[in-house]
C-alpha cells in the first residue's frame, strides 16, 4: 500500500482533466546538443488529469514533466522521440540483466567487495598521445587478488576489478589539462569475449612460453575516449588542435593505457594486449571463471603448490570466522508523490556528482519530480480495476539497511507503470542501479497484474534511435515502438530497419517495406550481431542513465512559446472535430458548439482564430480525448 499524501498538482477529489494549450514550443535539444531551437514540440499545462486520460495521452506520444505535458512534432524536431513499452509478462531477461541481479544479491549477502566499485569520474587529457609504447604488456603484480578484489570466484567481480584498473590507468594517463580545459570521458566497461566472437576475431588463442593463452575479456574504451575528445576539441580555444587530433587514435590510446597498466600493476594472472584499439585480456585457464583460483600456475612441485593453497584457504577460513559477513536488507516502498527532504538530498547529490550540475534548487526539484496533475485514485476492496496502491504518481524508494539509495519516479495508470525518472546514490554506481530498478519495476507490473488485469505494460519513456545513450532501452525485450502517424504499436525488431534508414519513419509501414528490407532479426542494439568486427561497438549505453533527461530540459529551459499564426488550412477542418470540446472560460464551462449561444455573437476573425487553435489541439490529442478533457481559455 502506498503511503504519504498527493502533491498539490492533482487533487484527490477532482473528477475531470483540465488543460491549458501552449501550442508549439521550440527549445534547444539536450540530446544532439544543438545550439539553436531545433527541438520542436506541442505543449500543454495540466491543472488536473485523470489517470485514464493520461494513459490515452501516452498512447498518442505525450509525456509529462511535472504538470507540463509535451509531444514532439516528429516530422519537424531534430531528434524524433518514439514512445517505447514492453509487455511485462513477455519480458526476456538477458545475460547482462541476470548479472545485475546476481551482483545486487551478492552485495546484499555481503559477498561483493565494495572496493571493486567503479563510478563516473571527470578526467582531463594531458598530452598528445605520442609517447613510445609497447603493443604487448605482461602485467604481473602480486596484489591483484589480495589487495584489489580478494574474492575472484565470481566472474562479475573479475570484470568489476578489470574495469576499475582501466579507469585507474585513464586517470593516470589523462590527468592535468589539454588546451586549458577538461573533457568528460566515459568509464570503462569490460566484457566477456564469447566463443563465436573469438573465432571471428581470430585471436582466441596465442602460443606462449607458459602454455596456451585464451582471450577472455575485452574493452573498447579507447574508441570511446577518442570520440569524446573529438567532440570536445572543436569547442576548445587555442592552437595545436591539428597536432592533438593527428596523435589521437584508438590504437595510440590503447597502447598508452596498456603501458600505464603495466607500470601500475595489479593484474596478476592476465596478459594484457593492445590490439586494434582494444584492450584484450588473456588467461592461461578456462575463461568461465567458475573455478578461477589462479591463472598462471606457480613454480615448484604439486605437493608444494597444494600445501600453499591449503595454507591460504585455512587463513581465509580463519579471517571469515573472525569477521562474519553481514547480510544486508533491501526494502522497496511505494509512496505517493510528495516532497521528502531525504529524497531531495539524494537527488541533489545525484545531480551534482553524476550530471555535474552546479546548482540544484528545491523549487526546480518540486516542479520536475514532485508536482503532478494526475488525480489519485485510491484502491477499493474487491475492485480488480485498480491496483493495491491506486492510480497516480509515486516515488518508489529503494532502501538498503534503512538508507535511501535510489528513487524511481513513476506513474501508475490503468494499463501501465510509466517510468519517468530515476536518481540514485553515486557511491553505489557499481551496482548498476539504473538497470536493477528497471528490472524491479517490470517485476512490480507482473505482480500488480494479478490484482489489476488491465495493468500489463512497462513504459520506458522515449526511444531516440539517433541517440546512442538511449539505445539501451531496446535491450528490454521484446519492446514496441509507437507509430507517430497511426498510433499503432510496432515490434522493435520490425521498426529498426526503418529507423536505420531514417530517424523519422512511419513505423506502421513496416509491412509494406518487407519486400525492400532484409528479414529483421529479433535483437536489441547490445547484441553481438550489432557489434562491428573486432569487438568494436558504439559508445557504452550507460545502464545508469536516466530514462527521461529530456523532461528536465523541458522544465529548466525557459524558452518562450511560439506566438503561432493562425493556420487557415487547419482551421478549415470539419467543425465536427471540435464542436464537442468543453471550454472553460472564466469559470464557465460550455461546449464549443454552444459558445455563441451562451456568450452572444463573436467577431469572425476571433472565431476563426479559436477554431484554428482548437483544430490543432484536437489533432495532437485525438478527438476522443479532446471531447473528454476541459480546454481552459483562461
């Protein structure tokens, strides 16, 4: 059951949706970082909004930011945004999602070493990458297991530690400044090399004096660093840009990182090779790591080796007996949207450390994530049309041992849970809380469906095919995208070939395109089939990215609303499309068709202007919703 009180935006005793039409808005784009007003949308302010009306708006491509509603003008805007959803009962948990769940469980069980965490950091570039490097570096420090990550029985911990080591090398290589400024660089993500990819690369096995080395892990961070620097350099002031760019390549970055990791040490049992811009880790043992205790065999007799291992195991057992692992408890609470100082403190910490915001005010937080126009609908005993928490806007709190670590801002509606925003504790970035909370929200829908059969879907916000950091959403499969013309739901795997050709597409045309388009594969953008040869992938799709960064831009960006001229062609639409729209004029409510009867004759030019305004409104929200909602002219 949800606790707390609803926000001021939607009164519980209200029974109708009341909106103010703002018309077309032009703002700068937070995705393509445009310098001009290239993001075009239609905006409305909602004084109040019934849950089923907001569900209808979602299914026509609308989203909300606080009490502000907006819908991208798909044919005009720079980054077309498609509503994306998945049916919770059909969700297929990927291996990556499984690893996230296991990692959290090990952390709660006290088995995951927090020292292995990696968090986003702001690094700087210090020099042109012209230093002599060796392409192969044999890393042989002895502290890998003892000092950095003592428990390597789990593959995820190995990946965590390797990623941490690469990030340490990046900090070492690129500290200081280049051209007098800093450049935001991504964090490293190490991935397991799959057998089929090994064959493709042709580097699965390398002969070595100690035996056979297996290619186990790889990282493409060098490509991401080069991309980040090239994006930032044109904005910098000063000379030497040509020289810097000439020295900057994935190969040179990878070689420099490999040499730095060799000097830092800490990777006992792996051989590191910079190959074609990638950092490849080789092991002399089975890469599955289930029985990973040592990679390179120790010198000496078998008896001596067994004796040493037995001695070490005995020491570990003694330490474990003295310091028993403490089990942590995770609690998830669903609370109706209202201001909570503890939540705001976490939000401010998240925004300043993750998004590098300098100023985070309580008023902007309230407008963005607390205020809601959605009218709360309480649950009723024996009513299977409303879930146990009711309909409305909620903050889903995640607490570990009582401490607030993440908050998911969601709307619970008749057909779905709509994920609006997530903020989490940056100190726990290693737990991939973005992915974890998304998986828990999907589980919540499955459970709620038992009480409310109509509540079947999980809405992830907008999907932007041209924005790499948004592509992770398609990894929650099988997902569907909303056609921007016919408002039909189209499977992602059918829509993807169309979006590959054009970022704006009429997705429901996929059936007519089958003769021209190769048979689509049922895969998300993170699958092996979408990676380039030699493991090169697009920049990492951050699992902890927020679902709706765009909403924040819409609220903070105080662009003026277009003073649109009357479109005479649009106002020439059939009067039947707008005759049943209820107008709120200074507290008096009247159907448009009865307007002149109620208020007397209206001047022709004013009437035509109003008809044009109402025609655009009916077109963007649909006739059914325009007839249901109250159109406020105040």
